[in-house]
C-alpha cells in the first residue's frame, strides 16, 4: 500500500526505525511501537509506514502462533493519531486516502492468522485504541495513568479508523454511542467494566500476560456484548430510529447544531450493524474526509494545540524545575476561597483555609466534603482517595501554623488595603521561597507587591467562578514577578486540571477587559429598544454559552457596575459605561444573588430563569428596535474584537493563540469558531476594519452616549490590513500561457 497525503514530520526517522519486532520465544512476535523522534508513540506517517512493513513481515511468517502489539514501556503505548498532520490536510481527497490506508492496515491486523493481543497502558486515545480494537484481545495496565477512549468528536471529527463500527460490535450501540459522543477517556477499571477491554493486570506484568494470552498459556474470553438486547438493536431499524431521536435531542440541546461531528458520528454508528468491513471503512472515510477539512474541525484543533501549549508553561527548563507543592494556604472562606482550597486538597495538597468567620469556614468545609463525597459516589474518586482529600483540608480563624506553606493565595474582597494587609501578614510567617498569590480579578498585582519582602514572588492567580468548572486560570505577572514564580504557578494550575494563560498586569487583565465592552454594548442595545430576549437568543445562537444579559445577572449587577467603572478609569472614553445598570440596580435587584435582575431567578433546581416583566420601563428609546440580527451581533462581538486587538498591541498576552484560548475557556466564546481573533481573521481583516468604521460612524444618540469610541479600529487591526495588502501587491501576476 502507498501512504498518500499524510505529511511526514520534519524530523522523520529512516524507514523501519519506528517499529521493532522482537521474538522472545518460538512462535511469538512482539511488535513494539518505539519511534525515535517522539517520547510517546503517535500514529503519524513514519510510524504507519513502518507498521505496514511490520504487518507484511508477520503475514509472511507461517510459524507464528501469537502476536503482541505493545509500547516501549507498559505505560507508554501510543497517544493516538497525529493531530498536527491531520490538521494540515486541506482537501477531502487526501483525507479520504489516509483514512482508507489506515483502515486497510488495521483490517490486516484483524485478519492475521495468529492470536493478536494489544498490551496497552498510559494514555490510549483515539487511533491508539482503534488499533487495539483490531486485535483479538485487549489487556490493559491497571494504573491511574491509563486512560482509554475515543475523543475524536471533541476535535470535530469521528472515530474513523474502525472505532465507529468495531466499538458498537463490542459494546452494543447505546454504550458505544455514549463513549463516542462524550469522548471521555476512562480509567482502566471503568473501561474494563464497560467491556472496552478484556483483561486488567499490573503494569509490570502487562507484557508477560499479553504474551501468555497470545500463546494460549492463559485463557481470556473476548468481552463482546451478546444477547437479545444487542440482537434487537442490531437487527431492528425501528429500535435504532428511536435511539437516534433520543440521542439527537440531547446532541442538539448541547451543541445547538453547531458541531456536525456529533450528528455524523450518530449516523455512522447507527448504520454500522450488518455492514461489511469494507462498507464500514468507506462510510467512515467519507465522513472523516468531510469533517476533517471543515472549519469546525480546524477551529477545535487550533484550541487543542493552544491548550497543549499552555500546559507546557509549567514545565520549566534545564536551569529551573518547578516544585511540586505539598502545602498550600488559602485566605478567605467565601465561594472563591473555599472553591480554591477544595481544589488544592482534592489534588493531593495539604491545605489550610483561613477566615475570621467560623460560619464561612464551616460552610466551606461542608461544601468540600459534599463535593468529594459526590465524586466518590459517582466513582470518579476511590473511597480511600476521597477520605484523604477530605482530611487534607483543615480550617483556622488565625494565620498561625502556615510556616511550611509553599504558596499562600488570598481570595478576599476586592479591596487593595485588605489584600495587602493579608499578604504582609503571610509574608511574616512563611519562608522566603513561599509564593504569595492573589486571586484578584481587577486590582494591580504590582501595587499589591509594594513594600512586601521579595516582591518577585508576588503573583496573580485568577480563578474564575465557579472554580470547580471554569477551566481557565489567568496568571498575572506583576512588574517584579519572577519568571520562576510564573512557571511554578503555571505548573500548579496544570496540576489542578486548569489551563493557564499568562497576562500582563493591566486593568481587567485579559478576560474581564474583553467582556467589559461586550456587556456594555449589550446593555446599550437593550436601552435603545432591542428586545432583551432577542439579544440573549442571538448570542446563544452565535455560540456563546449564555446571553450577555443573563451573564450580567450571574456576575451581579453591582459587581458589573464596579468593574465597568474600573475599566472606564483605566482606559478612558472607549470604556465609558452606559447608565443602564446604574438605573436598574437596587438592593433587591442585583441578579442571581437577590433573585432578580434582567431575569427572575427562583433558585429551584431545573427551573429556567424568566425575563422580568418590567424591563420595558428601563428602555430609553425604540431607535434600535428594528436593527437586523446581524447588526446586533456585530456590535457586541466587534466591541470584543477591537479590544482584543488592543490587548495584542500592548502585549497583554503573548500571542493570538493564547488570546483565543482565553476567550474560549474564560468567556465561553464559541469553540467551533476557534476563538475571538480566529473568527475575526476568518472574516478578513479589511472586512473587520470596515465594519468597525461603519459602526463607529453611526453615532446614534440613544446607542452611543460616549460608547461609540470603542469602535474606533485599533492600530493593530489596521496593521494587519496593511500587511495583507502589501503581501497581495508583492505577489507577481500569473504568467499567461501562450
């Protein structure tokens, strides 16, 4: 076979270097995935080329009784397909050819005469698990590092190397759909219970047990779902139609129809029963080829790469390796402080939570116990680990007993004097190596560090609410913050399962600075007569997790007003806030926390908030009532785009990739669009500037009142237009062929 269209990495090894076949005994071949150019095997072009040659070798050996496919170590099997290589493919023909090529490889493994066993461990996602599914048996290392699954739909494609038909054969359609649609990577024991693997063993015995199974010295029945239920589903189109309706309803509720991979995967899986391997391969190849070259896949892959790059921020260098913190201290027992302390304790760190209020401490500790017990009940945490996590969180009403802390993070009210006092008190009690962090969302880290000993260790670690769910952590670098402190906080954030983004110490940092003009413009549109339900509906349809007015309720109208005033003070005219929030706000009307804002919130689980019936009295005019949907969306989104350009101009964040990551993980900006600036670039920089100019010159009194300045195109955007025009003018015209 010939591998076409799949790019070879720049450091590609020589043919035959990625796979070695060991023959430890007569009749047994052990195929080891061991590419010299990667620390963990990836199914890239060089490895697939060498796997092709290895299978040819196995096919020509009449004396073989058993074959084992394994990694170089028990917990290093393979990290799946080469996402970077796949993402570079731009046409459906090449994508189809690659999928077909791999299908044939895996089918040849399935057709091998000897008993085949996959010995897997460590991360086994996507293509690595699909390779395993082509073997007769799968044995996995029972270790916390082992994670097994098919996450392709999370990248905008579907399992296209056999997973969409081999997994339904193994598990049955409902269980296979759950695995494929959620994309979860399961621990080894949970995967075994679901039937995704056939046997578990200790890591140090993995290769030996696999060899014994391959040679028939040990017996293990393949775990395949059988029985009447599977037969009825596989043979009954009506049953599958019922399943499709049910699953599709869930998919649409979650994706709003913006992620085509989910629907495509559903159809491919439901259509798999009764198809030959060749037919199934053809259908998978056609689906993957279309999805992999589409904009949604490209956008999701770009976020994946940005996330992977962010994880490397905490790795350090040859000259500096970050510490693995064992003792942490959190000051402030409110929602944020309690959430941070609970997170630290659940990630293996002895954590002291400090607050003057015993009631706050009791509530935080009770919430911690409740959350950990829920994880244990849902089997996301073993009983012994749950009890250890509960024990690791201790509380105190004083600052004593923190001398051995590796980090102290304050999470109290947004008052500079209070925060500085707390950090100063902590500095007196901890070592010079202890980091002093603030969870501030708006105050200057540089100002906070003034007067403290060793200001290079003072840093911002801004979590978002709710701590347990929001994936982003802004690492705020003050004027004197050291590179070592940044690295250690990035490592801590990654250890906690969060994605770190390093930002400059400016007002609003990055995420809140971008949200400011977006939320302000939403309020201006409301004041000018646009139906509030329409505003929120349009932005949800655009891809935001909730509408801006609903978000204001979640934030709190008082906090939103304070944040807007802070941004106005820092950035002047373009951040001039509208008076809408000030006019609406009262002690009884602050949003979710008082049960009323733009919406009524009754606090009952499952009840959706309803827009308040008295909102019209706050609207100042009807001049924007007839705006088109496009106009409404553009005003809110382009307000963010323009401010993002200024952030890049000022070096608030390292690059566009990290800015896009922050907008997706911090603001919820539509992932299928790839982030704020990727979306803007897809429109074309000249178009973005032209739209901003048009909006800025429409200085309608009801809408503007000082707010029009936010639409004056940033210099960074004009530079992108100039570069694009210069590049176009320097390209020679095509030669006429005579």
